[in-house]
C-alpha cells in the first residue's frame, strides 16, 4: 500500500484479473441483476483498494473477496505478473 492508504495499480490489476469474474458471478447470483452485480463487484474492488489488510497469499485474498483462483504462496502486495 502506498502512503495515501491505497493499493498500487499492479496489485489491483492482478486482483481484478484473477478474481473479478468470480466476484461478479457471486454478486449476480445474489442480486439476480447484471446491473446490480456490476455495482456490487465495483464496490468490492473499491473497498479492496483502501483496505489495510496485508494479504499473506492468494488464498488469503480469495477468502477476503470471495473469489476462486488459487496461486498458493503468492504475496499479495507482489502477487501476479
């Protein structure tokens, strides 16, 4: 996380790419509306952007945001490409 309390762009791109579709599908199942599901998914990632949790692995990140795309051992602040 940077000084402003937000995660860096690399982390957010990784999280959205790895978990975005799962977050959207869970939101769609709950809301039964494509529009509302998009809003909920956006809210999830906006909250992640400023959340202070220090993730220890991709599994930890999945548990936090409800997505399902494992990459065990990946450090969240350095996760992904």
